[in-house]
C-alpha cells in the first residue's frame, strides 16, 4: 500500500487526508490537537494514523517520521502545510524521504514562492510541487478559502501532478 504523510491534516487538509485514504493510501497525519485528530481518524481508521507531534520540535518530528516509516513503509507522497515559524520542519521531512517521493508544499497567498523554493535543499530524486492558497471574491468582497476549498485545491494539484497550482485568486490576478 502506498504511504502518504499529511502535515496539517487534522485541520484545513482533513479533506485531502480522507481523499488520499479513499484512493488507496495509508495516510499518516501530523497534528497537535488530539481531539481533532481522533475525530478525523475515526472516519477511516484502517487507513489513517495519527502522529501527535509539534513539527517545531525537530528531534521529536524526526523520531515520529522514522516510526511511521518503520510501521507503514517509506512515504510516496507528502502534503505539507507548515507555518513560517518552523523553518526547519520541511528540511527535516525532506531528509527522511527516499527517491521518487512527491512533495506538495502548501503556501499562503503572500509567500514568495521562488524564495521558498530557493531556500530549500531538495534532493534530486524528490519531486517538489507548490500549492499557493489565495482567496475568493464573493459579491465584490474578498474572503478566506474554506477548508473544503483548500483541500479540494490540493487534491486537484495532486491528481493533476501540477508543479505549481493556485487555489482561489492571488494578488497577481485581477479581480
């Protein structure tokens, strides 16, 4: 069975985690909220595994990733929504991957995508993708994306194997 890692999967990426389970992955989900994680994993308990760890703690993150790999095998796919105050989290994840893994890095609307990409050391055999989150315009007003819109956009990027995908609109697009 293929193995996916979803960071941020008990919140806005819950729909992505569930979709991955539906299409045949075992999904390891990193999160900090035990209650939210429990509600999510109950929906597909045979295919979802909770990893309760704060990804800002590099040592515990590395240990958790290694345990998950021992139990479920190497990661074939990673979806990572990591806040900017955890600069070492994605490099930590990248160091745990084997060749051929697809990494979908989810970034906010104001992220400098080339700066983020250039700031990472990505092994040659890892396929790196970026998913940029934007906003929606409803009756002339901007609003944040819903969790469902975010999860759906990430699923679209994975399904289409897109190197770069925007969910919603960004400042670079006209309203």
